[in-house]
């Protein structure tokens, strides 16, 4: 495993850090209980995956409606 670049250690550490920080924000600032925030993370992950595969924001919005 490399230190930098795609699939490097630093990329994985950044990903984990951002996930934890955003999870804390959802729980602390928005007042969502842990289970609620976990459900929101699942939805957010799916939205990001759709966007990464080339769907536009409008298409994702229409899909979720």
C-alpha cells in the first residue's frame, strides 16, 4: 500500500476522518440520534455513488422523489 495517491494510506485516513466529523455534526448540531444519523449516512453514500457514476443532481433528485 502506498502512502499517497489513489487508495493510499493518506486517502483512507482522510476518508475516515471526514466520515467521523460529519457523523458528529449530524448527531450534535442537528440532534439526530445515532441510529438516525447512520440511516442518513447510508442514504448519503448512495447519493454520492450515483453522482460518481455520472448521474446529474437533477436525475438523482427525480430518482429519490
